[in-house]
C-alpha cells in the first residue's frame, strides 16, 4: 500500500502499459462511473466527446461499428475525437463492418418491395454532383475519407470490439454502463460470445428506435424532419441497419435499460446560437465543434449522453416492453413497443423509454461539459 | 318524352318497384350527389345519419359489414337509423359476416406472438362482469343484442351487399361516391366481382388507417386514446379486422380516393355540450343522439362524412401513396404510406389523406345537419 502511494506515478505507468484502461481509472477517484461507448462515430457531436468531458465519468474505451459511416471511418472519427479532447489514453477498438444479416443487395430488394429508404448509411447513393469521398455512398468499407475535424495520427487498438467489451465487463462486473449510440452489431456479438455479458453490465443506455415522434419545434429544419415521421414513425436508422442485432440486444438480460428513441430529439436542435455560446472557451473541442457542426439537425446521441449524466433533464419517460421487427417485410427494423399487460413476453424486456427532455436544462449542462478545460 | 312528363308519378312508381334507388333519386332534383354507404354501423353516430340528413345528397343504399359488431347487428343498427331519420325507402343490404382471410383463431395466435390487441370487434373478450348481450364479445354472429337506439321493425334487403354495390355502380357509372366507414370486405368482394367496379365509381371516401396520430385535445379521454397511439401509431381497427380486403381496396383503380385516418380524429371529441346543443330540434334523431351517445369518444366516421360534405373543414391534407401490410407479422394490418418518390409502385395509389380538420367549423356543419327537419 505504501509502495503504491510512494510510487504512484510509476505504478500508473506500469498499468498503463499492461491494461491501459485500468490505468486510466486508477489515476482518478475510484467513485468514477465506468462507461464503455459503442458508436458509429461521426464528427465531434454525439456521446463520446460529452462522456469524455464529464468529470465523474471514466470512459474505458470506444468501440466502433459501421452505421452512419463504415466502421473504419467511425474508427478514424473516434481516434480524432480522443485526440481533440486530449484523451488518447482511451482505447479505440474497431468492431463490426457489416450487419449480422442485413446487406446491400437485400436492402435494394427490400426497397423495391416496400419503398425507398431515405438514409442507408454508407449504402446511401451519393447525392448527384456530390463530392467524391463523401461519407454517404462510400463504395468500399476500407476507404476512409478526409475528416472534417482533421485526420487522426493515433492508431486504433488491435483488439476486436466485441472481445474488448466482454473483457472489460468481466474485469468490472456490474460496474459498467454500456453506452450504445450506433447499430447494435458489436453488442449482439458480445452477448453471443458471453451469455453472461448483458447480466454483468451495470446498465445499458442506447440511442435507437422510434415510437411516435412529432414535430415539436417551429423551424424549417424541424418541419423537414417531421415530414419523415409521418410515413415512418417506427423506423430509426441505428436499428434499421442491423435489426437482428437490435433484437438480440432487446432480449438481453441487462439489469437496466434506458432507450433514447427519436421521440425526444424533436424538441432539440443544433443552433448557431448554441455553437456560438461555446466560443469563449476556445479549446480545441469547442473550436472544432463551432466550425465543424452543421446547425439544424436535432440532437440524438447527445440526448442519450445527457440523460445519463443529468437524469433531471427527462420530462417524460415510460416503462415499455421493447422489441424490434426482424420479419423480412415492410416492418423490417421497426420498433415494437407494449405496455406490460399487452406484451407477448417472448424475450423482450422492460426498458425506460425517454420521450421528452428539457431542452434548456440539457443545453446548459452540455455547454458546461463542452467548455470544461481539463487539466491533465 | 311527353308520356314521361305526363305520367311522371306513375313512371316513378314503376321505377320504384324495379329499381328502388332510382325512384329515390327521381323524387329530388337530379343534381343530388349519389352515395353508397358501406359501414359496420353502430348507434346513430357515424356517416349514415349525417349523409341521410344532407339536403343535396341521395343515399342509394347502406351496405353492412362486420367490424365493430357482427354484420347482423350492424344491419339492425342501419335499419333503425333509417327508421329514426324517416328514410325507410333507403335499402339496407347485408354484407360480409367474416373477413376474407383473418379469423378469430389466427388473431389469438397473432396476439400470442405480437401482443394483445386492445379492440377486436366482436372477438373482443367481454369485460369482466359486463352485461351479457354486450356488443363486444358477442359469441355468435347471428345474435343481435337489444339496441340502445331501439330495435328496428323494418327488414333488410335480400340482396347481397357486394352484388348490390356492383349493380348500383353499373346503373350510375362515374356518378357514385362510395363511402366506406367499416372494414373493406364488401368493397374488396365488389372489386373481385367486377374488375371495372373501382374505375366506375366517381370516388371513394373511407375512414380507416392511421399514420402518426398525436394527442391534440387536453382532456382525460383524449389522453387515454393518445396513450394507444404511442405503441401502435399505424394500427386502426377497420383495416386490422380485414387487412387483405384493405389492400385490395388500396390497389383499386378509383378515380379519386380520400382517406380519413385516425390522425384528424385527435382534434375532435363528442361532448355533452355538443349533444346538448342539439336539444332545441327535438327530432327523433336529435333526441336519440342526445340520450344514446357516450361523450368522450373522438369523432371518426363523422369526420369522413363531413370532409365530403364540407371540404372547407380540412386544414391539413397530403397526397400519399397508401397500402396496408398483409404479412403475417407484427405489422399485420398496419398502414403503409409513402410520398410519391418513395413509393414502391406495386399497385398502391395516390390518396388524399386528411390529417387535420377545423373542429368548430365541423361541429357547426354537423349540428345543422343533425337538427335539420326534413319535410317529406
């Protein structure tokens, strides 16, 4: 014990070489909340930057998956994110490139039968006249475009995401919050690798699914997004990319699950005013956010991060049984939800579904996190 | 020609014996709008009473179908309705008792897999302690309970609904508005009987389907109904009772289709105030409405009737391609909708979808119709 105290720095260094994550936790108070982020990282918004900036949170690693972009692009974004926030000690671990069962040809066939999908991640056709190397429509999973937030110089872990997730949860049973803000492919594989994986996580928080979202804000951008809800209230991309993985996730024996679907996002929006308010901080993070973020989009993954960090922002939530449609029909990937009395109880479980958040409270808390200057 | 003019009354009588409907139109100005009502009639609300009261409308007949109640009960309600409004000259023609493919055992099996259905028409289990003879949960299609609005003394037509529909449309090609406010079984059979049926109708107006309804009114009843939309925004009973028939309807070559889904109903509600406002008329119709109608329910079929009679009440509508899910999965009977560019174009057609109506304007027009004293 004395040796540890005396040679604290050296001990941390040894641990850093052996188990980088443990070192990272070791250097802070042991009361930190442990979190694993699994994400199809794009840009600097989303869960990673917020969770990395949170003072009482220890990010054990970021696992990446294809989704909005191919896995390798998500990995590059994740690496660049930890560089910008100065946390290159946090491992970035590449995960699944393809969904479990879904594929591009099946998606084209599905569209012929059931209608055009607005967004298909990297299978989205490039906009006519769009710049080559655009993130959507990237032909090959291995092609990583030049990132708007700069290209990373650091390298990802050589471990496989699902194996890393299993290893971390075994090392910290019942202590880790699993934070999933992309398709569920890595999570489902981890569940398959280790049947006790879900039960040994402390809780799962995820952004995904859609119940019955409605336009809340009176802006042109909000109206444009709302137009989509009218025809597809139950469709959300994270789930639609890999419905089978989402169903495996939904059937997991997680001690606690918090779902952040599309619904609360309709009350939020990235605005120039919010981005402008970050200016005084002048950190690499706030500078990159201000210049790299396109206003007008709703907040999605950020809500999930903030709901977990500041539960007081939730103004409406319901406990619902949740599953996802894996039938190869019009409803493929649609969210299924029930009150307890209506649920078929065929493996689906109760989840806390966040339906509404206090936008002002959330933005205040987000601003404080983004502007936080971390002394290391 | 002169003979016709001279013996006008006799001619009308001959036609009345041969083609009762023509007689009915004959006695009014030829500019009347012709309408056929196909409905799972329950009570006095809904489309029949409103259309029968409309001064510029000639109801050629009311065909009945199972839906909210069994066909025979709907027939009894339709007969009682024409008695109350003093229009026993309008034929009531019984239609389909069972859906095309759906059945009670399949519904039970579906519920075991995909969750409890809140309302199943006559397959709904009677509420514990509910009175025997209740409309829901009636064990046998032939058992007609005692009607809250009194039992009819008149008899239905001996014709079959679908055959009657085909005959009427052939007699008045491109002149009839087909008004469907129940499940689509009779309509689908008529389409199958006569491939030109849909194209020879002037237009189809129907109440059915659901896109993305949201609570609009701040009342306990509205909140209770809205709770259901959260889990099943795409489910509506008329369609869910007979999804295959609905799909056949959706693929018909109607010159024009107006869909009134659940969505606009959230801005409406039967209230004691509205029912009370009918009191001064003291007609058999207003008296029966005031005493027989339970306040709190949204308006459904009434919106369809009023949208057709007073198009100015529509405050939001969209042209969408509409179909219905007939896969034997969680989405069985769900409404499918697309903008033109997204639609698979596999038989589904453009429909005018009513999303919002002006409640005050609608109630004013409804009140005037209900209170109208018809001199015959």
